[in-house]
C-alpha cells in the first residue's frame, strides 16, 4: 500500500515497519540530493533549480493555526504543534540538527532515553516521540536535509518542497518552516507551518 510520487512523498501504513523503512527512504532521498548536481554536471545539465525562498512559498505565517507554535494537516486530520525540541545527531554520517514539532511536550524520561541513545550512537534522527510529530532534519547551517511526519497512522517522508528559514546561535534554534498544501496518495493533501524558538538540548 506504500506509494511514492515524483515529488518525493511516501505514505506507509502502520502495519509496515515504518521506522526501518523510513530510515531507508531518508538515506535514499539524502543520497539522491547529494549526488543529483554532480550527475547533472556530467550530463551537461545545469543541475536542479535552487530551493524556493520561504517568502516565495504560499504559506501564511501571520497565524500558525490552533497550536501554540504551528500545525499540520493531512486530509481532514489536523494536529497542533505546541512544543519544539531540538538535538544534535548524525544523518547518513553527516552532522545534523533534528527539530521535533509535537502536540505534547516530550517527557523527561523520553529525553533522557534519547540522550543515552545518542551517547552510544549519534545516528538517531528517527527518534519517535509519543503521538503525531513532525521531524525536520537540518544541516548545521540550517538547510533542510529531510522531513518525516507521523500523522493519521501515516508516515510522510520528503526532501522536496518544505521551506526552512532558521537561525542557529550556539545552542539556540529559532525560525519558521512550512509546506503549502500538496496532494499525494490519492486526494489527500498534506501541509504544515510552524514558528519556533527553542534550545538545542544536547
């Protein structure tokens, strides 16, 4: 029942091993992104177009929906974002910053569990909090590497389309990110927007 469209979206049912499959898709998308431009150059092309500026994308950041910092929607299912949590890790052997947007604050027990896991293995960008969430994996410079969202028993993974505008100051991360409504997997539309200001915990 999984589906991949040309824009880079994937939806997986709960009964699939979503964690393992999503990790593979993350790596695949990141690998394609890293090697697309050199491959285009070898073929005599100019490479992929630059990512759109956040001001060029039709996302209204004047309001963030019902959540305190944002919201996401898949079809008729809407999820509030009330908390942002960030930490450093590695993705495909590259340093990264993971930003998690959730409806409910991640518990102290879960935070401790994550910190202990990262001490053993930094490659843990797929930490999954309880309930729906949106995961933005960013480069140390704040560029989007990939997005993973869990909503309505579906996992959405993409590196094409979401826009990110962040500032990183030592252990602080602030900014905004969003995706204009986009159809995938039939007639469902997925979209999100958020404005955040949080500490990079570890």
